[in-house]
C-alpha cells in the first residue's frame, strides 16, 4: 500500500497526457484544414522576430502598465513551472524535494525566487481583474466578449491565483513540519514569502499540518495538469501558439497586399508571360475565401493563437467610428468555425459541407466592407497576428465569386480597369493639373 500514492499519480499523469495528446491532434488537424502555403523565407529574420516579439514581449511595451503585469505572469509561468518537474519526480518516485540534496544552497535560492514570482503572479492577477471589472476598460466590454469569452478570461486569472496560493501554503506547512523534525521534511532556512503564512498554522496539530501540506501538494500538481488541459480549450492557448504564429507571421511591408496566385497565373498566361506554370486542370479554383478551408493554414494557426486582448479592435478606425467590424471578432469567428468543422468531422459529419460557412453564418459582409485595410490591427497585435489577411480573402470572394460588393465599389473597380485610377477620366489627362500649376508658375 506504500506505493499507492505513486500509482495514483502515475495514472493521473497518463490520463492528463492522453487528454493533451487528443486535443493537440484535434487542433493540428483543424489548422491543417486550411490551404497549403509556404512561409519559410528569411529564416534568420523569422527566428529573430519570434524571439523579440513572442519570447521578448517587445510589442507589449507600447503600454507599460499592462506590459509589466503581463511580464510578471509570463515570467512566473515559465520559471515556476520548472518546479513542476520536481513535483512530477516526487510523485513518481515517492520522494520529497528530490532535487534539494543535489542543489544545496542553490535550491533555497531557487525556491525563494519561485515564491517571489508566485506572489508577483498573485498581484498581477488582482490588478488584471481590477482592470476588467472595476475600471471596465472599453476593449473588455465589446459584444464579442459576452458569455464564455468573458468567463474564460476570468477563470484563467482565478485559477492562477488559487494555484499560487496552493504552492505558498504548501511551502509554509512544509517548513512547519521541518521544524518539528517530521520526516522526510527538511528545513530550507528562510522562505521569505511563505514564512508570512506560517504563524497562521500555530496551534495546529502535526497531523493537521501534514494533511494541509499533502492536500496543497496534490491540489497544486493536479491543478497544473488540469490547467494544461484546460488551456488547449481556452484563449490562453496563445501561451504555446504565440511562438509558431509569430515565426510564420507576414514579414513583408504592411502596405503590401499579397496577389492571388490564381489570378496572377491567368494574367501571365494572357500576356504570354507564363513560365511553364500552367494550371493542373482547366478548372479555376475558388477566388478568395468563403469558409475556413479557403483560408491558409497560417490564418487558422493565428486564429487559434489569438488571446482576445482586443488591442486590434481598440485601434481599428472602423470600430472606433461605430461600425460593426471588430478584428478580434474576426479571429474568434475563424477559430469557432474551425472548432465546429472539426467536431463535425470527428462525429462523422460533413465538415465544411454542413450547409454553413464562415461568410454569412459567422462574419457578415457589413463587417468586411467596413475595413479600411489600414493594418492598424496588425500593428497593434502583441504577437503580430493578421486579421486583415482574412478580411481581404473573404472580401475577394464576395467581389469575384458573388459580385456582391457595394455599387460604389463596382464603379471604382471599373474605372481602375479602364482608366487606371478610381476616377473616370482619361489616363492621358492625369497630369493636366501639373501642367496648369507649371503654367501659373511661369506667369
């Protein structure tokens, strides 16, 4: 029976691993529902961008206060989880603080660092909840955040606070037991943060303190494993996907729009500029995007990486002037549609052929038409996600497949086709104004 806790822990670990494996496989399949695209150019620049933007949080610091709070959470998440490795070893081996004898005084320093970061995470979570529910920043009150998205953001902060309290409580009880010479607990000199909790345990029996320590230990590690699984269903999936999403981000100049390969190929054939890249068949593919399978897999990856912070929407000129467009909602809609299609496929359903589509059932033409293509959303995003790329692909479908653009746009398109400008006058008259200015100067 002495090995019973280890067996239970091993079973829990295997169960958590299985859940994570299934969910990761589901996410990978959903992302690969998108069209193939190559984003492997400028490798050195991509690595630098990922390290600076995703790892270094470079773009977060345009707003120092939330950047500092996020940095505490981020660093705390990275560093404190190193201690989880020891938790797993202890759980499997039936030991207690298995690394302490090997690290000596460095172990005490490490635990103190973990505790300071845990306290920092607690403070950050309190302030972030204050910003959401007391200050009620406008970007946290938009319609797309009602219901589950709002609850999800709150749950993440509350769970992190509870987990940090658990680890500090565990350390406090651990040291009370060490002073009582209860095996196998060992004294760690002074733990600055958890030592403030120890007076609350005065008068407790040894059995009660032991129960508290073991309960906090199990609560923390089970909470960590449960949190890891929960994150894959949450907007906080960006913790992991921010890195590949940033690596595969668009490195071209913000004002450069990507041409449609299908159109480029057809124009090259018409002009006799084709270099042997004939289409595989006479059938022309769909222009633009109606559903997620018309978008690229990079678009879907970025949709899953969105943290719903709303910085894109808060900078969007269309949204600021009261129009329906919200770049954050665009990313959320793409992700929600991918989830719907994925679940349909897993259930033996029709997937993208279920009679619904991203255009119409999730994103309206009104939203697409409101976009000014200014790239403010891309610039504002902390991890350089690109809602504009999705909007442009969907708007191309509306224009080229449905001829559904506003009448004023059609007039502009026709003028550009015939007169090479949005205005209806002969190209030969384009510089008449300059001749007039020159004549006035000569006079």
